């Protein structure tokens, strides 16, 4: 029988999943006094990506559903990789997604003195020791999954000696890597994480917040659980790669007999087709020059998605649809694009743009005449109003909308054929003009039916094709960047031995078109404004390069929706 608990109602009516069920049971039992406090704890050593968005939506979402709060905490324990730039970018991204931590902004670095005190407490209790083995020796002594580890020769030092050595570590008497503080747990544990893990290491690198106050820093696993405890976190939600670390999380809190014990719960991280979400690989893309930066619109970073034209509403909808699973699975990127199209279809005003222009001259239209034709801003939203588009003797149409020798089922413009111009008139191609040097088509000469204003023939004759267009004298010249998937492979993270994941990069992921023509109303577009260019897709004015007079637009998405076709064929929804 199916597990009906998976669809049980929860506060707010959101579809349920196992984490919501755990929290609901805890609240009902009065655990933690009925409080719900979650946290989003990024390390400030990179930019957030779409996988982080899932965690952000989960942490902020479930806390809000149960009347709780969510902390934004930076687990900044590795000064060699962290910076204020990343802190500011992460805050900007979380706000952009629509979440507010209010006064609950914290840093693990604020707790350094307290964490140091907890480390001394473990030493005095005989549960931690200073080890002089090198990093290579520690790895050798740790053993393997099939071979138990060996005790360090320094493991049984007296507590007083370990305490003296640890204080000397803090005072800067030892070189980087000369010694570490390790927990004394079990070198034969089947969980390698529990084989005397490192708690503190020496690192003479200035910290972006504490400067040179410290030359020893806590390891993530030690600082994370204690930071949760200090802040009163009730449910510590993290991805499955931390499942083995849960035993250490609980051990530290138990060994210190802390008054508050958060519960760590793991869920499946987001794996997205045609995408890499490993921070190491994203850094390689940036530093290797394969993309223009962290905010390159092909990147899965939130800053890249924002620059491409994604909306926070679409990303939140996507995160809700994919749900929260216990086991890893891969989500088709077509679903993310589907959520985006659904949102943009509702909110994006329409406009006309010609990306690959072909000139059209209407030979029977007066040369000095210009009409202002009404055009709807949104076909399904009367409140969006309308605008006017200029119509003149000389126009631009898409080069792909003309074929001199049209194939079967090509209904657009061809010699002798009539088509409809959107919001305007019916035109018929009467002559093809070529470049003398190359023979390429350079211009079409057409006639128009003056009685067909609005695009309908007075005699009721049928016209099969409607084309978009732009008046040549009034058009804005623009650069348009056409983006596609960054990778060709469904799973670019799967790499054969001796090869790099970058070999799966899509050489056609970016095409830059210059000399595109836009209707004049787009001259008012501000950076970040989104439109549907009729018949072409959804486009966004670039956040960095778009300027008045020099418009630059990024293609956010095409109109073709592959996920809708998958659903129409009865395709399985994402696992919850």
C-alpha cells in the first residue's frame, strides 16, 4: 500500500514530505518547547547555486509553516577561502529569492572564543588530544573501510600536557601543519569519520572578520554542531553527504553534555541534468575561462540565473515541485525551464524584435507615411494595456521567415505568397533583390493590402502565417545573446578516467548576435526587465551590459517547452 503520510496536510496546505512530518510530530509532542528554529549555514567561499536554493526554500519554508524562524549563519572557519565578497553575494541571493532572516544573522567566527573553550573542556575530560602526526601519517593511521585504524603514538598523552600544547598552538608556537587537535573516539569505528577526527588545525591566514586574532581555527564539523547548539537550532537540515557526519555531530554535543541538542536530518541534494553543482567544478569553470564569471548566464549560480532573467518565483516553484526526498535522484532541467516559462508567460509583457534582419520594402505604401498601430502588451491580461508600434514603408523581418524555394509545410513568406504582419497588414512578396557580389538575398519587395489593417482580409481569405516585424526607420539596434545548456551530456559529472568534465561543454552554449532590431518601446527597458519577444522566446535586459542607447538582451528561455511534452506523454513527476 502507498504511504499516505507522504500526502498528509501540513500548516499552509503545502504538500508533505518526511521532514515536514518529523517537525510536525516534534511540535505535537512539545519537543524543544514546541519551537521550530532552522538555519541556512553557507560557507562564504563561493557563490550560491540552484542546489542551495532548494536548501534555502526548505529551511525558510518549513520554519515559517510552523511559526518558527530561520537563521542565516556563515560557517566561516576556513580563512584561506573565505571573503566578504561571498558574504555579501550570499545575502543578496537569499533576499532575491524572497526570504528575510531579519535580525537572525550570525557568524561562526563570532563564537571562536566559545568554541575554543569547548575544545579545552574536551581535553580536560580526556576526550581530545594534540597530535604531531603529519597529514599524510594521519591518513595512513586512519585505515580503510576494510582495515581498522591505528592509535596515534601521541593519543595517550596526559590531559594536562595536551592542554598545555593546545594553548601553545593558540599562542602561535607551532608551524602550520605541525600539530592538530583531534577528538579521542574510536580508531576501529566502522564509520571513518569517527576515527579520531581533527577538531582544530593551525592556519596562519588572516580571517576576513577577525584579522590576525587567531592562528588556529576549528574544523567545520566541530564548529557547525556547536554553533547550532549555541543558537538554539531545533532541526539542522542538511544534504545526504553529511549523513556519516551525523554521528560526530551527536558525539560532540553528548561529550560536552550540552543543555540543548539539535537534531540533524539529511535530505537528498539537488542533482540537475546538464549541470554541475560541485563548488570545485564551478570554480574550475570560472578560473579556467570557460565562462565569463560567477554570474555568467550559463552558470547554475543564483547570480547567473538572475542575470539570465530567471525569476525568484519560478525557482521557488521549482523547489516546491521537486519536493524533498530521502534518496538521491536526478531532476530533468526541463522542469526548471517549464517553471520559468509558466511564470514568465504570466508576467512578461510582449514586444517585437528581429534577431536576424531581412529588409522588406512595401512598394505600394507611401514613402512619407508612418502609422501608429495598437499592440497588446499581454494577450491574456487586459490590465497590462497596450502600446503603439510604428509602421512604415521599410520594415525588418526575420531572415528565417523567408524561403525562395519553400519546403513542404513552410507557410511563411515566399515569392508570390501572402502572409500577415502582426497587428498590421497582409503583405505579398513580389520581388527578391540580391547582392551583386554574393547573390545572397538582401531585400524583399512586397505589396500590402490597405484594406487588411489589423491583419484580416476584408474578403475573408485565409492566410496561414503571421510574422513579427519592426519598422526600419524606428528600430533600435541591439546585441542579443542566445544562451543554451552549458553541457551536452545529461550527467557531465560522470567523467571517464583521464578525462575532464569540461570535455562535455557545449560549444554552442552562447551565440552573440549583433545588429538585431527592436521595436522602439524597448528603448525604455531597464537592466533586468523581462519580455517575451513574440515568436522568439523570453529575453531579459542584461544586468551588467545593458545601457540606454546600447541595448543588450539575454535569451532567458525559448518558447519550446519539453517538460510540458513529457507530462503530456504521462512522464513521471519528480520523486518526493
